[in-house]
């Protein structure tokens, strides 16, 4: 009896996942087709947020953390595209790059925030790439001094990798 219920639950879950996947694929196809046909060329900008929404909804509905990751990343990219093509479109290059990276970092924060619901516990690791992106974005916004720090770090990080590799080799013994 218990085995029958497990098989029925698996079938229900599989069927629900197929419906979600089918609707997601149709929605993405409609947005892409409308963009390609020139119905509204701006619809091309809707592809990343559409994908983000699909992955996030799917991940939340099925409580699957693995789907939240691309959803969060695409959310950050979508926000970055929106703010750099909209309110900050006339800004100079280092500023738009910094703003994009700050927006992108928020997608990683979203992954961490939704992890408690989907993974069952708080996952801190998405905050690492989020913090790195935010730091680089902030340095780009800081102007010449921030660019100087980034240039210096460009020489320092390979040395850090070399030292880390040596430490790994030494600890091996």
C-alpha cells in the first residue's frame, strides 16, 4: 500500500514538473518569436527576466534549490540590463559597468535568501560571488581611485592563487 502511494506521488510530481516545463518553454518561445518577427523588438529584453521568472517559479513550486540558482543569476542580469539600458543609459562606461555588477550581485543575494525555503537551510556560498561582484562594482563607481585598486589587484590575485596552490601541495604531505 505504501509503495503504491509513493509511486502515485512520484507520478504527480513528474506530471506537475512536465506542466511547468511545458508552460515555461511555450512562454519563452512566444517572447522569442515575437521579438524575431519584429512585433516588438524590445521584447528581446524580456527574455532574461522571463527565464528568471520561470526558473524561480519552478524552483519555488517544486522546492528545488538547483532551479533557484539560474533564476537568481538571470534575475541579477535582468536587473543589470534594465538599469543600464534605462535610468543609467547615459552614464559613462565605468559607471554603467559598476551599476551592472551591483545589480548582478543582488541576484546572488536572492539565491541565498531563497535557499532556506528550497534547500531546507541557509546556503551562504552564493554570497561569495555576490560580494565579489558588488566589490568590483563599487570600485568601478569609485572612479580613478577604484580603478587603481582594481589594477593593483589584477597583479595581486595571481600571486594569491600561486600561494594557495603551494599551501595545498604542502598540506597534502
